C-alpha cells in the first residue's frame, strides 16, 4: 500500500492542517484550538480504492479525518444496487457522527487511495468538555454534512439529470477550493462513470448521455481524471447552484 | 465487456457507448434510462414518438423502446 499513490498536495501538510483549514472557513480557529486538534490525532491508516474504511454495523472507537484521497458514504441494497449518499474530500471528518451514534448505519468506502488521521472518541469527548468553541465548529461541520444531504435530496428529487450533475461539479469545486485543493476551475476527479451513477442515483446509460449533453453545452470537460469548468457563471446558472448551504462565511459561531 | 450504443431520436448520436456485461443487462439499463429520461422531459413530450434504439459494437440491432402519446383533440 502506498500512501503517496493518490498524490494529493495534502501529503506534505501536518495531519490536522486541512481540518483546521476547513473549520477556519466557518470561524477563526485559534492557535490553541489548532494545537488541540493536532494533539487529538493518534496515528494514520491507508486504504486502497474500493476498500471499506468503516463498515455498516461497526462500532468505531475513533473518528476519521480524511487526509488524502476521496471517500464515499454509501448503502448497498440486497439486490446489490448501491446509493452513495455523500462524497468526502480531504479535510472532511468522514465519520465524526460515529462518536455519538456509536453503531454505524452505513459504510464509508474509499473511492481512490485514501489516508485518514484517527481521532479517538475519548479525545473527542475531552474536546467536547474542554473546548466549547471548537465543539461548536465540529457541530457545525456535521450540520453542513446534513445540509449537503438536503441539497442532494432536492437535486435528486426535482432537478433534471443535467442540472443535478452540474450541481455536483459546482459543489465539489467550491468544497475543494475552500481548502486550497482546487483552483482555476479545475480539479482532479477520481470517479468512474459507474460511481457517478451511484452518486446521482441514475442508470449508467443516463449518466453517460448526461455527460455528453453537458460537454456538448461547453460547460465542463472531463478527461483522464481531470474536470475543467469551462464557464463557471453559466454552469452555476444551469445547475441552480447556491453555495449558501456550505456555510463558507467566516463569522462568530 | 461488450460495448452498447444507446441512440435517442432527435439527439446527438451516441458515439461513446457504455460497457455492459451482455444484452440482457443492456436491456435493463435501456428501460431504466428511458424511464429517467422521460421523467426529465417533464411533460414536454410532443406528438412525435420518443424512441431509443440500442445497438451492439458491430452495429447490430439489439432493442428498440418506443413511447408514444395519443390524446384527445383540443376542444
């Protein structure tokens, strides 16, 4: 297993840096708080693409901060059909909720080679008892996860496949750019079309046709794992994308 | 895996295709995709039939799906 296989720029940063960077988008994270996050991390783990990082019914003793690679929360049905309910990128706390939910009701799977930093639940408990502001930021972090779910439900239920896919591209770009992992309207997109179908809840044939349509409209290009947004303003309008739900506004929390 | 092409009347031709295990899987995918696409049309279907034709890599016909509308003349 090679932790550097994913080649994410995150690899050169300390393990807590991206999470601190992410929380700092919500409100100023003090140096003391950054130090608390740093000290709460106990070790790392690496996963290969398609490996389960946390399995449904597990009772994890730590929560995982994604440091490198992309991961997904997913549920697989009895007939083998899979629905991905969230995509996680570096800096995300992929299972902060397992600290309080205890037993996992879904799996977290690596979409590309991944590395996580582990934060033991007893450290999270100490943070919740000693660091009220940092605790509120972690709480907000899970609220934003829920806001992303809400947005996906609306998109799945009421948007056309083209707009739904355009919205996914907008969201991922904004999320990656917010932790300095994307710029100039371009980002590495390590997903295959069948995975995108599981994200959007659409058939592979429809996803394939939707991609052709969006490319035909000169909104994005997607080749060899790189997505390039060709016209941000038009893509945003086409997707009906409003980033309010990502709460990327630094203000007192 | 064999590649199948899903062409819809009145749209750009499918030159890319999708890899699927066999024609049975292609049939299932076609029907599901057709349902999703009709949903996205959102009532804007004209009197003309909506048609999807599935062909294999050799250009051989696999399946045709046709959805037609018949309605009462406007009063």
